[in-house]
C-alpha cells in the first residue's frame, strides 16, 4: 500500500501546478475605474483578464495591470477601466495596447503647451484646477455631438474642478468654417458665445449667412452690432491666431483637446475624454504621481 500522506502531497503538488494561485487568477474587477455597469460576456471577461495580466502598468506601481490593480494603484485602476470598456466595444488587443500607451503619453507628455486663454470663451471658474481647451470647427460632426452633452457631463462629474475653453479652428474641408467662427467671435463680444455655440452645432449643416443671422437673433444678440462686428478685420485676426497656435501644438483636426496643456491622444469618445479628465484631477490632487 502506498503511503497515504505521500499520495496526498503528490496530488496537492500536481493540483497547485495545474491551477494558478488565487492571487494570480483573481482580478480585482471592482477596483477598475469607469467600468461600473459594464457587462462582459465570458469570452470578453477572459480576454480582458488576459490583457490585464500581460500588460505592464505605466506609472507608480511596478508590475502588470492585474497585479497593480490588486494593490489599489490609481493608474492601474484607470487602465483597467479602459481595458474593460475597450473589450466591450470589441477593440483589438493591439488597439487596446496602443490606447494604454496613448493614455500614458497624454497624462505625462514630453511637452506641456501653454495656450493663450485670455479673453477666450470659457465655462467654469477661471481658477479651476483643470483647464480643458478645445480646438473645434462648427461644421465638425463629432464636435457637434460633444457640444450637446459635454458641459452637462463636466458639471455632473467634476463640478467646478474643470474650466472649458473654446478655440476657433475652422478646417479647410468645412465650407462655412470661417464664417461660423466669425459669428462665434461676434457672439462672444456680446457675452452670448455659448448660446450661439449651441445653436450652430445643433444646426451644423445650415450655416449660411441668413442662418447665422437668425441664430444670432435667437441667441439674444444685438443684430446691428453683430452685423457690424462680422465685418471687423480684428475678428479674422483672432481666428487666425487661434488656428496658428493650434498648429504649433500639433493640432491637425477637430476636435483636439488640451488638458492642463497636455494634448489628449485618446479616442474621440466622450467616455474616454471624461475618464482622462478624471485622471488629470487624480494627478492634480496627488492620487497619481
């Protein structure tokens, strides 16, 4: 008869080799930021687990995302949420890895830009710890999509911690980009930019001169002043200044965002932009160093 103790020990050893330890197998899914309410299929969950165990953390904690997530590292928590959202959207593994690298480069870039924010349209307090600067064109489809929801989300998620600045960046492919930007600057002169902003983005395919004049009336502008202002060469100089500044910073399309002077390199996706802003607040408040 074989020794029962020896047999038990051998079985236990083989079992340990076949099954990963709990610390390696378990993923702290509940610690991932921005993943609340995400429902992954079994296959998606396996794929996300594989990525979290294979991809290294980019800041702070040294180790894989899974290991650093278990330790409560804030960067790993942000990346884990990104992995889960991306897997749910069926992005490829390579795209997800590139996205993590872009996130890291967005948060800690080699260069931090210093845009001129004096006298530019702004929502939120000037002393907000995070300054979100948007270079946009009023005929840009994704800019229009964001315009309908961005301010509400910023206020809901961050309160007074974010100031949103608008920069005029009409693109060559937009037939009415310059004219609508001119209307925007004229509206800003009367303190009614954001009302005009909403109307132009809501009607981005209807920006003829007569349309812009009608929106100016709906936005509460003095129409005589508006019509005089859109002919003022100083307005075109301001638009040119914004565009040249953006081009110096590498802006080559719209929308492009700077978050505290750091160019956002992530997906043109509201959830990813909001998460990156949340990450910047983590940096400002010392949760990520």
